[in-house]
C-alpha cells in the first residue's frame, strides 16, 4: 500500500455536519476513507469526461433477441472489438428479452466509442455504462 500523507481540510460547519451525515449513511468508518473515495471518483470521472487515460467500464443492455439481425450485429461488433472486451455475460430474462453485460478496458475514448456503438444499435431497448478507473489503481500500486 502507498504511504499515507496527512493534510488538513477547512470547510464551513454546516457543510461538515452534512458530510458527516453522508459518511454515516454510506457506512464509512472515518472521513479519510470518504475523502479518498471522493478523490478517486473525481479522477475517474475526469478521465471519462475528457476521454484520457485508461478506464474499465461495464456496459449493460437489454434487448429483444427476436429482433431480426440484432444478436448478429451485437456479436459482430464484439468480435471486432476483442482487444477492449475483457468479459461478457449473457442472461435470458424471459422468452424474448436478454441482458448482456460487457466489461471493457482500454483508452477512455475507445471504450466510450464502443459503448456508444453498442447502445445505439437499433433494437437495444435500454442500456447504460458504469466506468471506473485504472489510473487511480496504477498510482496506488506505483506509489505515485
């Protein structure tokens, strides 16, 4: 684990009280853990928004497998993006609907492009993306 460094944070009393309520609701043991998570989340969000650095993302989508050609389009797109795809999960929700979850890893710009392509395919009923960051994990491992 990287060396921890202490620093001070000044904030208004009302904000601190609300922050303490927030960390209790979330189950943090102390303010430091909450602040570390907020910092990590901010860095991941920046990498995602500015399409810089490496990210990991989960793309979840629901689709009607009876929609002509849809499953083939999804499979074809995935086969052309093998370097970005870490894993996939396919779940049969009912007689017609499937849930597919793809775990992607790569440059933020490439991951975002692939996620958008997948979710934009005609016949995808609903979907979303959750991104997390590799840059933060690398910094912790390398002691940056």
